[in-house]
C-alpha cells in the first residue's frame, strides 16, 4: 500500500500566540491589541529566553513584575513647613493681634511661595498682603531688638539702621521698578518710542551686514526708558497699624482693589506718611510720638496724589477719579 501522501507545507504565516517583536518582514501595524486598548510601540514586549516549563509570555510577566518591584517609586512630597505658633515665636509681642508680620521674621521659608522678594542677613522684604497700589512691598528688619520699636523714634535716633535701610530700600525700589516696566511698559508712550528706535536698529542690522544692534555704541543711541524708579515711594507711617517695625515701598499710582477706605488713602498721601529721606526729623516735628497727634491727618480731606484736586470726604468720587488718573499715568 502506498504511503499516504503528505500534506504540502503551508505558505500561510501563522500568528504566534504570544507577543512578538516587530520585524522588518511584518506589517507596520505591529502586534494586535485587545479591543478598546491603545497600542504604543513601547508596549511591545522584547523576546526573552524561556526556561523549561515556562512559556515566553510567562517569562515576560515575571520580568515585568520584577521590574515593577525594583523600580524606584517617587518619594511623596514633603509636608509643608508650618510657621511657629505665636507662643513659640519671639517676634510676637505678648500675642499682640497686630503682630501679623512676625511669622515672616521667624520662619520666612514657611510663608507662601512668592511672598518673599528679598532676604539678607539683616532684612526680609515681602509683598504686602493687602497692597494699596500696583506694587507694594514691606521691609522688615530681622533684629529682634528692633522689631518692637516705633519706626519714627528708631529712625530718628539710629543713623546706622537708617543707612542700612536706605541701601535695602534702593534695592527694593529697583526690583519694583522692573515690575512696573513689565506690567505697564506696553502702555507707556515713552517705552513705545524706545521700542520703535530699537526696531530701527534691528532693521539696520538686516540692511547692513556686520552692524550690531546690541553693541554698547548702538544701545547708547536709544531713547531712555521711562524713570519707573521715580514712581516708587519709600517711607513709614507715623502711627503704624502693625506692631513689627516695617518700611513701605509703594508705587505712587494708588491703584488697587484693596484701597477701600479714606484712611487707606490718606495714610500714604498726607503727612501721616513719612518719607525715608526726611529722617532725621526736627525735635518738634508732630509726627514724632508724644510730640504731636496725627489722628486729624487721617481724617482730613483727600487730595489726589497727581492733580492735587481736593475730594474732601467723597471717597467714591475719589476712587473713580483715581482710575482715570491711573490710565493717564501709565501711558506717560
């Protein structure tokens, strides 16, 4: 009897049961994925040697499990640093409710991100939490022996501190002036003139190969920036509302939703505000404690900082007027 004829070798490729690596002879579609899943080339398993009694697919599973076990897990975020309690913070004066600035002095790293503008061994500069103008910062001396002293008295009698404050205040002024340029530069006619002049230099660089618009000589031909630093005022309140010694660095525009009351405005636009440059004061100056009273100053008429128009007690009208002045001011 003849041997039964053997079936001819099939030329049809049989898809392996397990995952495979892409090969140049395979289609560009790659291995199939279960319905509803998303395929990524990174999901393709690499071929591995199978051990006796273990399929390749099982080896892949074991390898992946081992990989997951050995992969370093990201560390959980550290707990935020908490400010010290009032009882343990030496910058609080007998739990004085007006000592709200003490937290910045004791552990500045525990305060909200971005609230600290500058730090030195002697001073911390922070953003005012309730700004009364476009930019408003506070300078806090770190010396605990100074923090409870009255600003007018100590600046009138401590020339060393006054000199140090002038230095840090100028650094702060420069920082805030840059912020004014950043926020208002696009509205300023002075800045626009400078910008157009610089564009002309750039065009010249295109027309004249070798011309450098950024060279010192080229830059010297540009019109100056607006003097934003001159828009910054520095001083103290003659009768401060917060206990810890602090100096205000504030823009003159008085544009802020936090400006809500008459005394908010007058505290920066009357003799109640003592510019740092005026120290030391004369011995009979009423702004010195126990020499005179300043209560009537806060209650006095409100006078626009820019046009000097007197609004009396009409705060709503003043606020509307300040908005008009603000728009004109930033377009200079």
